[in-house]
């Protein structure tokens, strides 16, 4: 617990754990088991309760991300790399827009993006995390990362379960248009700031 409230720059190198080591495999397995458990509970809920759950998840994620950022600010470690400029952070905006925009077309578009882009990206991040070699298991940022990516898988899985989103190759332009809208400005920002944005 010595390094629980520490950011990577304040943790001596060598306190992390290896990719596909027992800590990584256990953390990923626990995350995915929790995703399946919550998804199965969601499936048994009635339609009204499902609607409330779907709205609660992105709100909770926004609160979780705000808490993380405030923590980083408090230890003077908030930097460009923590801005929400990568797929695993953009997911929160996709979920919020899908839940709270009133237009069905917008819900369809952002639902498709959530399922086709965000969920596979989050699963890949759990399988190949880039933070585990920097942080010990019992560290806030490490635990936050697994919880965060678990929610990025859970929310799209839920909208698949209740049938609100039915992915189709005919909708691939939704994802392509989304990427065309968000990637160029992030790329320009990256170049101008000489920044490497990582999840």
C-alpha cells in the first residue's frame, strides 16, 4: 500500500508487473468476470431499470474520471497524457452522448461506435495494458484503469443485450465518420504540443 496514492513518476521503476504475468492475468480475469456478472444481472432487469442503469454508467464514469484528474492535480502530476484524447477516454463522451442526446439517429450512431470501436479497443487494452509495468497492483491508477476498461466493455455489452444496438456492416460509415471527426483534431493537437498521448 506504500504506493497506492502515487503516480508513475513517484514510483521507483521495477514496482510494476509484467504483461501476461499472474497479476495481469488475474486482474484481467477478475475484470471480465465482473463484466459478465453485471451484464447477466442487467439482462434480468425490467426495461425501466435497464434504462436507469444505462444512464447511470456514463455518469458514474464521468465522476470516476473527475476524481482521478483531481487526484493527479493534487499530487501535481496532471499532464497532457491524461487529457481524454485516446479511444479509451473518448468512450465516456460516446456513452454520454448516446444516453442524453434526444435524437434516435444520434443514439444509433453512438451506439454503433460504442460496440464496434470502444468495446474492442477496451478489450485489447485489458489484454495488452500499457500501465502494468509502471504500477503495482495495489495502486489507485492501476485499479482505476481496470475498472475503467471494464465499464468500456460493459456498457456496449448491455446495449447489445437489450437489443438497442444491432451492429451491421451497413452502418460502418457511422464509425468511419466518427473517426474522421475526432482523429484529425487530436492529431493536430498532438503535433502542436509534441505530445505522446497514451491510455
